[in-house]
C-alpha cells in the first residue's frame, strides 16, 4: 500500500514538473512567467520544455564571479588608498595651521639646517607665511 502511494505521488509530481511555462510582457513592459496562459493577451509565448542548457554555464558563472570579486577588491583598495591620502592631507593641514599660528605669534623665526639655526628676515618669514596660507586655501578649506 505504501509503495502504491509513493508511486502515485511521484506520478503527480512528474506531471506537474512537465507543466508548460508561459511568458508575457504586461503594459508596463514587465516580463511575467506563469504556468497558465494569459487570457485575451495574445502575446504569451510558450516556453519549450527542457530548454537547452549551456554546458559551460557553471564555468562562465565562476569566471564572472571571480571577475566581480576582482573589481570589488580593486574598488576596496582604491577606497582605502583615498582614505589614507585624505588622512595624510588632514595631518598636513593641521601641521601647517599650527606652524602658521606659531609664525604669526613669534617675532623671530628660525629654521635648523645642517645643525645650525638660520633666522629668517621679515621678507622670508612673510613669504613662508604666504606659502602656508596658499596651501591651506588650496587644500584644506
């Protein structure tokens, strides 16, 4: 009895599995699939049973997935590099603001070159301050 029940269930399932599939496009251009033909539409296509399957489909899918993964990796590397550059620029802006503030508050400014102090005259100090202000204007504001 149990065997007959299982065979009957398999027969019903196999009939359903071989049901026809219909495809149609509605007025909005959206594609629909159904096991029933659309009444009065006239544009339904009958999709053949057992449509041919590309034997290389799995390989192509894996290649496409690897290609997408590679693109994601490149985009992530690019984003990380941009973040690092932005952090470096922000640090440089902060340092330049601090130096400019020091230049504005201090009368005499010197630079150390080869272990010796070199004091800047007013023209050199003003030129360096102008460079700092221009850098801040171009990159930090």
